[in-house]
C-alpha cells in the first residue's frame, strides 16, 4: 500500500519507500500489469521493505513479464502462421 500525507495546501507527500513503490508500480504498469495485479505484488511488502523483499518483488515481476512475453510470442506466431485470424485460439480453453 502506498500512503501519503496531505499538506495544508492539499498536496500529497510521500516518504522514500512510497516513492520507490510508485516507480515500481509504473514499471509494472508499463509491463502490462493491472492495478489489482500491482496491488497483489505489493501485498506482502512491509512498511519499510528490505532489499530481500524488493528482490522477491523483482523475481515475481520478471516471472510475470516473461510469461506474458511467451504468450504474446505464441499469439504472434499464430497470427503469422497463415491461419485465419478468427480461428486462432478457438481450441484454446483459456480463451
């Protein structure tokens, strides 16, 4: 969770841990993760995460992104296969 303190002028102020979470969240968002998936990624982080905790987040994020890349490459290969587009994924129960 990312917490902020509001100033008298109603501006949000974040501590250094929150700033890091925001940067990681932006990275995860660019990689295609949803807000819900990003929240799950941060769910087990302590208020002041240790380097080991951040390493775990990095491993989980890399694993997720690699899975998405594999899926996208498979979809791209299917599109390039000459198969009619409307038939791609028809036999895939996940779709």
